[in-house]
C-alpha cells in the first residue's frame, strides 16, 4: 500500500509540473513535447572536443548496427517459430505501482526501477544522436523532453532538410548512433554487475522471494500480493523456504524440485509466514512436471548481514537497466521506416535501388513485415494460452 501511495504522489507531482509549464508543451500526435534551446551548446562542446574520436565511434556504430540488425531479425523469426511450442515470445515492459508481475506479452516491474531504466536508455540514446549530428555539421533545431502517452521521452531534433541533403554515410552514422549508445550502456552496466554478482553469489541463500504470482495458478493462494517490493527489506516479503521439506537454497531450486513432481500432486510449500498445502498444475513448457505459478524476478532470502538489502536492490536495478538497454537497442536496429535501423538500412538499399519511389515501397513492405513479426511474438503466446 505504501508503494502505491508513493507511486500516486510521483504521478501527481509530474502532472503538476506539466500543468504549471503547460504553455511550453505542445501536443504532436500522441507525443506531448517541450522543446528548448538549452543543452544545444553543451552538445556542441562535447562534439567539438574530440571529433575524430566521435567519428571513429560513429563508424563502429554503423558496423554494430548492421550486425545487430541481422541478429535481431533472426532472433525474432526464431522466437516466432517457438511461440506455438510453449515459448514466452517477447514482452512489453511497463511500470507497476509496486510489484513485478508477468503474463504473456507483458512484464510489469516496479515503477521507480522502470523510470531509472528509461532515463538510462533515453538520455544516452538522444545525446549520441546529437553529438554525431554536430560532428557531421548537421544543425540541431531543438532539444527537449515529453511523453509518448504516459512513457517519458527525450529528443534531439536535427535539421531534417540538412540531414536529407547530407552524404549517405552521414545519415547512417546519425541513425546508428542512438542504438549504439544503448549497447555501450549495456556493456558498462554488465561490467558493473560483475562485482555485485560476485558479492550476491557469496550470500548463503535460505529461501527465495518471488515478485508475484500468475493468476489462475496454485501459488495465487499464497499471499505474495502484499509484498515484496524492491524497497522492502528482504525478510519482510514472504519467502519460499521449503517445498515438501526440501530446502530452497538457490534461485533455481523451486523449478528443480517441481520437475521431479507429477502435475496434480498436493505439496507442502513452507514460507516465512506458514505452510501451505497446494495442488500443483501442469507446467506449460513441460507437461510431465509440476508448476505453481510464482514469477520473477526472484530475490534471495537471506539472514541479516553486512550490506543488508542494498546489494540485491542494486543487482536487480543494474540487471534491469542492462536488459532494457540491450532490448531497446535491438528493436531500434530493425529495418523499419520509423526506427533508427530503418535509416541505416535505407541507405544500404539505396546502393541497389536507384528509384526513390521504389525504395520507399520496399521500405514500406519491410516495415509491415517487421511490425507483424513483433506483434506475433508479442501476442502469439497469449493466443495459444487461451486456445486460439
């Protein structure tokens, strides 16, 4: 309840900020944006301090973009092939007032984690676009921020006419810059994760705290809905410590134990709040093993020690930023017209297709294919789960 109140206060504060500054906001389609001339000089200064280095980074970005474009497309096609065989597909990640919850096509994570992750994605992405624009002598018309529906966005608006008239390589550099920045964030965060993982892995696990439960599955009878949140002390959430008297001493223990139990078996689930008798369900991915429907991200339940809950919170936060940064980069590298990868791919196609109208039609067809592929990977698991 406390988390929900804090979430509502945050939403009210942002709404009040936008309302007080409403004269400077402009609605364009579904995007509410606030343009400003501030930060343009800062971007210029960053770009001009080391133009050769930024140019090298931009070239590496193009190579990375092409590789990432092909890899992401192959991955999405592979996921589509597995959707009808119990695979999760892709998930839309959105904020929740308190706890994490997963359903086909959707993953809810605590709002404050989501906000930090989005900030860590959007700012480097747009900043890199701006820097490469200025290195390539493309003027920046404005810088700003706003909301796409309820999702916070930031933007650097280049002079589109100058960008259209620029060299093909320049457009490729600018297009690849944003996703490459997200990949760099992923690499940096992954390096930072190493000491945190080493510390957390040294903790003696006495149980596992799920983030939530799947509706309609046996674990729903356990009162996980009252906790935990990422801000809660570890031992204030309800942790699973034993199943059929077998100790849960790792994050994989629950699935390992349930794999040995036939679906429909009544088991004892011992938590920090009591012992529950529940009847297992059939595992959607493996019909011969049991399933109780607890969802991650899972947190270790440990006794009090130096550092308390901080390493676990940091681990979850850094992991979320890393995963979302890589995910956003991969999706953005797809060769769709409105995506950064589309700008890169269009310039590649331009070498083979000389007629502009034909080029536009080819890009339109590819974009429709990409959209349908993503929608199928997103909605497909839900359709199969309800028997359609």
